[in-house]
């Protein structure tokens, strides 16, 4: 379970989950191309954040201390997920 959460948070798992949903969930698969691109960029962020929160809840990683630390960590986790999607889009989906 710990490896799965690590993969979801920092190994591109959030992006893979997003792409699976984009192909298999009718609401997302029927979006116009521009909205589909936006959804594929933005959806990995909450998946990564939830994976991080679950990892904390299961005590696989230490809990950030204080509000500032929470903000910094969640910003890092979520922005990394979005950045991975952006890089993938630029490199693979020209």
C-alpha cells in the first residue's frame, strides 16, 4: 500500500489515474478537446493531494507541523502533479 501511495503522489500515478478516468468516465471522455486538456492538467493535483493525505493518515509519512508546512507540502505535491502532466503534454502530445 505504501508503494502505491508513493506512486500516486510522486511517481506519475495521479496522471495515470486521470488518463484512465478521461477514457472510461463518460462525463470526461465527452468533453470538448480544450476542456479535456484543461481537465487532464488539473485533475492530477487533487488525486496527488488525497494520496498524500492518506499516506499521512496511514502513518507512512510524518505529518507536517503547522499551517505553513501543510501549505508548502500540498503546494509542492499538487504542483509536481500538474507539472508532470504539462511536460508530458509538451513532449508526447505535440
